[in-house]
């Protein structure tokens, strides 16, 4: 696939890196030379320095032959203009734009071929808000992602001493939960993947990924760690777009929210937009302020400013002063690997969250959802099985008969709105939504080919 990516920020670069490894023809454009310097050789992609929305730059990038334009610069108007140029001049088949302004997002009717030709809108703020809400809803989870419109969820967690299943064989989960169906999709031990089998013994500190119907997730989590009710006292730091949107969502769900903002004018503006949130003007790294605001009674502390170092330090301070869980928004991937689990409870990576949403619209086949896991090393995919036993490699076959790539597991199915946790003899039927966990992303192309129907299928 020939793809032009506009904007070499965290999202654009991360997406280019992933797609280049999957044998796509990638051209990355940015108007700042230092942003693309060295990427051409390191990622095996083509780079161009220029204005992303200029017709001459898009033509130089191969606009007339492009299958997809992915506009993820930091300016909504540039992204929209680039999609308009690509459609008007080149009739580019698919145009994806990152749109951040609520003003645009509340009037999505403007995005059509007759006005602003954007096929898919990506809003990082909305994606990150949903991600954090899930983490607050499921204390103890490292990651929570939705499939099948929220009917199926995949949860990553760390197994702790004292969990009922810790120290026992995985098959004994059926003895503990005879009426609940769930699938352990993967286990990571000391950062190395283990393919779960019935005789696999769960050890403390194992990172476990579980798939189940959404209502069953808390029950299954209780097998691996102590499950707590979601805490009600939340402290957020940073009243930017993400902080404001998250505070608004939390107060609508009856959480007790405090929002700390350093800037006096921004604090005043946000306070006028929120109903029940207490907005504090101050520095979250101020120990006296944190003690004064009863940080030791805070269930979740989440730092969401644009400064990685400030987020990390304030979250570390909050944790030391008694906050039950501490999370931080971290853009630099090297920091995410360093910080998560060892210092803070959760490191939130905006680029990985956004990239997963983008990949949903890039993958071959009928892909419904893609989520990056393990800091981008693994993926969970929802795809639809089409065809019949003669045209498809999966339809009409038992799971044990399907040649799944190494480390790939079928976690769940959605069939006629019914959630099915499959076993080795479960037969996949046409139009099943299949949830797959892929331990090694180098097998993504093999998974895509597996679910493609033969060209003779009508």
C-alpha cells in the first residue's frame, strides 16, 4: 500500500515505523527538517521537507498514486486542507485526519466529499480520555481495550502474591469460576512471552492478558490480584484539552475530581466550564499543596501536562505522599519503558493509543479494531471472517485446524451479538467477529492473509 503521512511528530513517526515494517511504501512529510532527519535510513521510508497541504509537495510525495493520506500534523486546519487537496487533485481513495478542536468535532457534518473530504477522524484527546477512564474503572489493570462495541474486553494486569490462581496451573481457573468463560491470551514473564497452556503455572509479577465478555472482566481479574472497587477521589494535573475532557467525563460519572493547573488564566477558564470539579491553581510538585489537598486520600492521581518530566516527578511525589495509584502521560517511548511498573503504576503513551486507532483503518481485510499492546510489541485485533469453507482459510474450520502464526491466539468471538470464548474444537462461522492476540507483530501480514477470502469469492 502506498501511504503518505503528514506530520513527523510522535504519532506520525510511530505510525510510519510500524507500517514500514509491514512492507508498505511510506512517504513522511514535515515542514521542519530536523523532524525527519535520519528517519529515511533508520525506518526505510522516504522523507520530504515541505508544507503538508501544498499541492506541489503532495505531488512530489506521490499523491497521484497514493492509496491513503494520513494527516497527523499538530494543526487541524493543515490536516483538513491536505485532505481537500488530495481529494480534489488526486482523488485519493482514503483520507484520515487528526482533529483536536472540539469546535470541529461537534460539527462532524462538515466532513464529507461535498465539503471537507475527510473519511476518518482521529481525536487523540477522546482516545486518551477513554483509555484513562477504563484504568480508573478497573483498579489494578495496566491496560483495558474494547472490542465488539464494548461487549468484549481485553485486560492486561500484573499477577500478585495472594491471587487465587497465582502459583497454580492455569486450567484450575475453571474450578474457581465454573460459570465464567475467559481466555488467557498471553503471559509475559520478565518481559518474555509465554504461550499459555493448561499446565502453565502463574507466577507472581507475571503480566497476564485476559479476554472475556465485559461483565465478566472484574470476576476474572480477581483470580490474579486483589480487585478493588473503583476509587471515587481523583486528582488530575494539567487543564489542557485532555485534562478538561477527562474531568468533564469523570464528574458526569459522579467521581470527586480535583484538577490542578499552574496557569492562573487557564485555571479560571476551565473552572467556568466544569460543574462539580474543584479547580486548583498551583504546582502539583508542591509538597505542601499536595498535603493540604489530602493527597493520601486520593484514589487515582493522573498527571496530564505536555511536560513528560513534570508528569513523572509529580506522579512520583503523589505516590510517595500516599496516593493509591499514580499515572502519568508520557510521550517519549524510552521513558515509558523505564517508568512503568518500576516507579509508577501506569505510564500512558498518547502515540501508542492513537496509532492503534489509525491502524484499524490501514489494515488489509475487514478489520474492525486494532490495539497496540506491550508498548507496541504486540497487538490485539478484531477482524471479521468472510467467505465459506472453499474460499476462506478459517471459515468452517475448527480453531485447532487453522494455521495460526506463531504466538497468535484466538481470544474470543462475537456471533450474532453473542460473546463466545472459543475452545480448540470451536468452528469459526462466516461473519464471526474474531478477536486475535498477536504476540509478535512481524506476523501481522500473515494474519491478514489468513483472513482474506480467495479472489473468486462473490
